[in-house]
């Protein structure tokens, strides 16, 4: 079938835009073999928009419960399955709700949970889908798949902080409630660990090592913090944005490529634009078509 099956352990899926795809069940998460798990995965700050099917399908099978400890946070689910019920997410049989959690996602449409179709507006106080926002995302130009929040968008300052500091402290080692959200480069040449903010948007450091077993982050510079301080990727404003762009922290956001028209006939000219989030000296764009 034309779908994406996602099997991963100790994994992060973030900053991605999955849009305008045709097929059944855009992203399917389910047991396949005993060696193919969905375990300790963090899926955050993505956009699932304008796909012909529901964006996310989750199911466990009796006797193969290899879906565990995974969280979806600060994602946008909007305008998917437009030719049917407008269902954005489906949670199928063999209840996985103890193993997968949703936090502060914007869902514009319906969610089916174990055969019960519910509007997203009914889920704001649901423990399984905490902090759900039921609204249109108000993208800058949704017809051109430009997913930057427009002025007044409900995505702005509406996300959750990824984790928090466990105790008061200072130095190079930060203990957090959940280190699974962060990346240290995995020892790959040329890769750098995440830049994070601790307590405030100005108190930043880079992760040089993530200790997943101890839930601790080793930093490249000394910081100080209080117990309960938020720890997240850098943000601007009162809280992180939902989706892929952080308004007001443009230097931290990825560029966006927009094609106009999005669908073209043979021989029809197409304009490609790279929307750069900030003036970066020496930055350039290369097209490989």
C-alpha cells in the first residue's frame, strides 16, 4: 500500500512537513515483526497537512505490544482526509493509549479512538491527548504549502516545553525528566548536538552528550537552573510554537522552499522560492532537480 511505515527505537522525528500526499494512512505505526519496534520515540514540531488520507494511524496487536513510551508533541494535523470525514488521526483496536501520548498538538478535524469518532474540540482535557487545540492553524499561504504561522495564528506560543530540570543546579551536567527529546550528534563527524534553552530563552547551551539511561544532558558551557525549569529547543515569546517554525527566533528556523504553481503542466514555468528565515551572511541556495 502507499503508506509510510515507521519502525524505530530511541528516535526523534521533528521539523518535518508531510503534505499533499496521496494514498492510504500517511504514517502508520503498528507492530510488524518482533524486531521492528516503535519504542522511546519523540515526534514533535512537525506539520501533517493536506494529505488525502488520515495523517496518523496507530495500532497494537495482541501478543505483539512493541509500541511503547512514545510521545507526539507540538505537531499540526490539519486538512487531512478532506474527501471523507476529515479524520486526522485514528487509534485502532487493541488500545495503545498507555504506550503513546499526545501533548499540545493542534488538530483541525476529527480523531477516531477505538471506533469512536470525536471532534478534536472534545479532546482538550483528555488525559491521552493533553492540551489539544482544535482550530485552523492559519498558515501564511496554505494553498502554496507555506507553513509559516500567519499573524494571530493559534500556533504561536501554544506549544509545550519538551521537558524540565529535575533539581536545582549549575555546571555542565543537567538532569532532566526526559532526555529522549534531544540529540547529541551520535559521534557522527560534522554533526553537532542540539542547542537548548534552560529556564529562559536566553540561557542556552549545546548538548555534547545525552545520557538516555540517566536522563541527563552534558553541555558545552556551564549554566545554572532551578528545579522545574523548562528545557527545550530555543524558543521566542512565552512558549514554543506548534509546528515547524519559531516566530521571533528566525535564526533558528529552517528555510522553506515554495513552488508556484505547486502542480504544473508539461512546459509550464515554475517559480521556486527559498524563504530564508533570517539574513545569514554567506548563505546560498543550490537547486538540484
